[in-house]
């Protein structure tokens, strides 16, 4: 089971690198200054910076996925007291729900009327990997 997880993580990492190759071919003057790398725990907007209390009969990861799929929440990355909304491949984000990960991506300009617990911004995720302990 553990080796299966390592294979999946390796494939996700490879896919992220492969997707970034065309961007690496750009000249330095076209490089986006909004590139970020953040470590934190994948959660849902409904939980804010607090811990996820699992629903009855569900794990914390399943509760986060339920929040996103059925309660209108979005995936977030909780990094200390900062919260970042995550956009990108929801299947990839679902697989790491509740886990501490390293996220790489682009900061997206945020609307000013966001009614959420002090979001730091939105990250368009291009790569997710388990955080190094």
C-alpha cells in the first residue's frame, strides 16, 4: 500500500514537472513574479484556520472532501495562521486532503468582497507534494 502511494506521488510530481516545461522555456522577462511555494495542511474554506472535526463515520480527509463537494467549500492550504484558497485539479487536491503538503503555483488576484476568514490569496496549484518532515 505504501509503495502504491509512493508511485502515485511520483506520478503527480512528474506530471507537475512535465506541465511546467513549456513555462521554463520562456525568457526571464516573461517570468511571472507571482510564483509561490507554500507548505501547509490541505483543508476546506468552511473550517477556517481551525482543526477539522470529522463528521460521524468519516475521516478528516473524507470530511474535507464532503465540504468541498457537497457544502460549497473550496480547498484551502492552512499555513500557520495564513489561509490560501487553492484552485487546480480537484482530484489531485482530494488525494491530499488533511495532509501537510508543499504547494507550488501562481498567486491569483483576489476579489475584494471575499467573505472568508482572512484569506491571504488564491494559489493556482501547479504542483503538490508531501511536505518533508
